[in-house]
């Protein structure tokens, strides 16, 4: 009576709570994402290094390149103009740069020309340092009668065209040239123009993705000519990842559901058991989605794809109730009989899933939260609501149970067959040898979600634009701007050597744009020596009067003390010149990055040594850092998995005493055999293999606990077999996923469940209701 009253009251409370959770989630609204970076662990590097990595990643993710290609220049320009106009109606777009801004060149002149003697092009500086003054004279005569001569001031203001060289060499990092006020991509066989899209909203916004892609499709449809609008960047990859994840959610969820319906139809031949199974599954998924949306700021779509496989686990509780309900006992009595096993099953499985919450991977934390909450919700639904249903005894399910029982009894037991013990020992030893000889696979490409075709297209666009940037960079930290610029200039001496040795294609640094005051004063001194040595001769050779030379010298004297402070430059220069290079700028510290282009492997050791020789200079390899983190956490998860087994063993031994080995050994040996097999199939073990073994542990423990609680009854064996097969369908479909994370999860659980089911048969007691020697 007490249990019946608790169930009756709890039923209403649980219904209200489910409604409140679902309503709160709907009210909050869900923000979804599909990017691989959100699956990565929080970096354990120094805060300044982590800040720089996040800054670069955020800037990259919010930038997209747009290439408009047509058969003629006029049509390409018209298409780009139309696309730019369409983007004005997209709220999530912060800026679209597709043509030279009015007065942009004039602004460049206004900033730099007054400091033409202090800020020199690097090629000019090296020439003056070597006193190769003939190069300066030759350049001056080259520009004397050139149309470009007036672009760098008059002959009196800059006779050696020092500023003109800097102006001409101020080129973009991309393969583009200005044509008719727009950015034309060089090297393409058809006229192609470039636009750079900067996003205000997240590139993972489905609405923003749809609006931009719709505008691109609209432009293509407006022109009868062969016009194409191609996009490159995180926006495109995020959209592809979202489509793939949504497709796999449907495949996995619907496939699992159809498989369960088919199994129930074959076994029970009635609709009521199906409703009883779907109810806890539906409530479990609803509550899991609601809590995940409420707890996390953004929910990864892979969480739902993985969570769709939860149906294979949550159905376990319902199946045990349905199979036991075939008796004449009331629903409450069945719950009373099953409650210890259901509770232990929830506790052990929950602990196995909860281990993932302790990992530093946000995506895995979400999966674990989804799973634990979903299991708890399904468990409560079974306890509180399934007793409402009435089921008549069914001969069909009884027949299936006896067939499964006979099939189980045809297998030899480990305690009754020496050959089974020897065979299992040999397989275990071979698996352990395979594992011991394996290597860890911690490649960040395991997190890749984009299809191969999209990656190939992205590579083609990058090659076309000349985007040869690498994932490595130098991070420079200093107390103030001037100190930072001086430190960068010291580092650049070694970088220039690497460029000369072709170990680097090039680099980008803040000090290239704005030299330190010390470097500017050195440049002025070099320019002064040039004037003293060759100014008079230059004007004489040009046939110009001596008064012109005197006027030029006077101009130099007036401007030679002018230097440009970094703070003034930052306030006046176009943000695009320094935004990607200056990470932090405050009164306490200044942080910048030196980005590399086309770095060869031979340069890596040099750069690491270079960073170690300077204080507050760090060499950062983002790809290697991520792989190192994955390796570290793979080792940690191995320890957590061992700890989970130990904790669960301590919990179960208090109830099952010396029989506990029959419960714990099947999932343990299944894990060993699975890893041994995976090493042969995939040439190594990765983090996601180990995390999937946690699920194998949870499901395997459920099987052992329920069989121990009911002393291997026919109905329990039917329930655990049905549960194993529904789990195989749910997680087996994950093995068909094109997303590497889900694929490795699915394949591991698929193998693990097959092994654990077979081992559970082998580790059974002698007969139903009989326990042989332990």
C-alpha cells in the first residue's frame, strides 16, 4: 500500500515536472552548433596562449570568402554588385568588403607619407644598410618619368621614391589585384572577383546560413550566363555539418524506432507493449533535450545524434517490466519485485555515463548529461506510469522466451567446460597482446565533420587565393607596445633567414606595419646617409638645378624628426591592417601574433628554439596542441574507466558477494576483446573508443544485474536479449555515420555488445533458479 500510494502521488508530480521542463526549454529557445572546435577540450595552456588561439579561431570562423565567377568581366561585376546589394537585407552580416573604399588609397598616404623617412620598406632598408645607394638612384630614375611618380609625392618631397616602394609593396596576402575598383582574383581562367564577408552573428546560425546561401542562389539564377557564386569558410562547413548531423539524427532515431517496433511486433504481437516501450523512451528523450537546452548555452547537434541512440538503453527498463507483467501480478507488485534491479541498473549505468561529464570535452559533457538525465527520466516513467497499463499473458512472448532459453542453454558455461575456459583465455591473451602493441590515435581529424567533396573545394579555393597560412604562429607578449615591437623586430631577423632559406614562404607581423620608434630612428639615420651621399649627384644627373636639390634637402630636414607612435597608428590606420595581429592591448600588457605562410617542417625546430630563447615568446602549433590534449585525455579516460569498474564493483559486491564476478566479468572481458579487435581494424585506439566502452559497461552491467536479481528467469533473459538487440540497432546505426566521432562510438559499442551478450551466456549459472559453485 505504501509503494502504491507513493507511485500514485509521484505520477502526478512527475507529469507536472516534465511539462515544466519542456515549457522552460521552449521558452528559453535552443541555440545549436555543429562546429568541431566546440567538441574540443578547454586548453590547459597558459591563458595568453589560449586567448590567442581563441582570438584567431573566432576571427577565422566569422570570416567567409565569396568568389563570383562569370564568362566576362562585366557580368562578374554585375553579379558581385547584385550579391552585395542582397546582403544589405541580411541582419547577421557585419560587413562585406568587395570594392575599394572611396579615399582608401588617400587615407593610406595621409597616414604614412609624412613618415616616409621613418617607415621604410624592408627591401629599401636592407639596401641602405648595405650602402647599395646605386639601387636607390636607379629606382629614382625609373620613377622619374613614370606615371606612378606623382603617387608618392613630388620629386622634391621624396626624390629617391622611398615611400613609393612601400606603397607598391603594401600588397594583400591574397592573390588579387584591383580592377575597376574591385578585387579580381589573379590566376583564374575566367574573370573572378573576391568579396570578404564578416559575420556579426555566429556562423552556426541556421537562419544566417540559409539567408546567405539563398542570396547566392538568387544571384546565380538572375543571370542566364554561366555565373557561379562560391563561398569558403566556417559558415560553409557549419552548414554542411548541420545538414549531416540532422540527416544522421533522422537515420539513427527513425532506424532505431523502426527496429524496436519490428522486434516488439515479432515477440509480443500486440500494440500495448509497444506503447509501454515508447512512453519511457519518449519522456526520456523529451526531458533529456529540455535539460540539455537549459544547462548549456549552445547544444551540439552531435549530442542529439548520439542521444538518439539512448532509445536502445532506456527501453531496457520498460522491457523488464513488460516481460514480468505477463504474470497475473499487479503492476505495483511487479515494480516492487523489479525495483532493486532497476535501481542498481540505473545507478551502475548512470555512473558509467556520468564519467563522461568529468571529461573536458564540452560535446561529451553534453552527451553524458543527455544520457544520464534521459535514463533517469525513463526509469521514473517506468516506475510511476507503466503500472497503469494492463497486459494479458501472451503465448507468443512465452514461446520466444523458451526458444531463447533453449538457445542459451546450448552454449557451454565457463564453469562447466575446460575448453571454453581455455578458448576464452587464449582470446583474451591475444587481445591483450594486440592492445599492448597498439598506438594511440589522437589525430584532430577524428573530429572532422565536413564531407570530402567540401574539403576538396575548400582546398581549391585556398590555392586559388594563395592562402598558405598555417596553424602555427609565434605569440609575443610585452608590457607595452614599443617593447613588443622591438621584441618582434629581434625575432624577425631569424624569420627573415628562414624565408631566405625557403623554409618559410613569408610571415605577417605587426612590426612590419608599424616599426618601433627605435627602428624608425635607425631608418631616418639610413635615409640621412643616403641624402648626404647621393642627393646632389641625383639632381645633377637628372639635369635639374641645384636649387631643387637644396629644396629636397630642406624637405628632409623638416621631416627627419617625425616618427609615428604605435598608439597613434592604431587609432588612425584601417583596422584590417592590425586586427588579426594584435590579440590584446591594455595598460597591463600587449600581446601580438606573428603568423606564418607556407611553413615547412624544417622550420619547426628553429621556431621552437627561437621561442625558448626569448622571454614571453611562445611557439604555438594549434593542431599539435589539440592532438596532445586528446592524447592526455585518452590516458585520463583509461584511468577513469578503471576507476568506474572499481567503484561499481564495490557497490555490487555488497549485494552479490562472491557471485559478483558473473556480473562484472562479461563487460570487462568484452571491453578487452573489443579493443583488441579495434586495434586490428583501425590500427590504433582513440579517445572515442574508450568513451564508448563506458556505454558497453553500463549496458553489460544492466544485463548481469537483472539476471542475478531474477536468478536467470526466462522472462529476464528475453528482456535482456531484446534490450541488447535494440541497443545494437541504435548504436549499430552510429557505425554507419560519416561523422568520425559517431562512427567510432558506434563501431565500438556494436562490437562490445555482441561480445558482452555472448559472454553473459557463458558466465550464466547452471540453470534457472539454481546457482552452481561460485
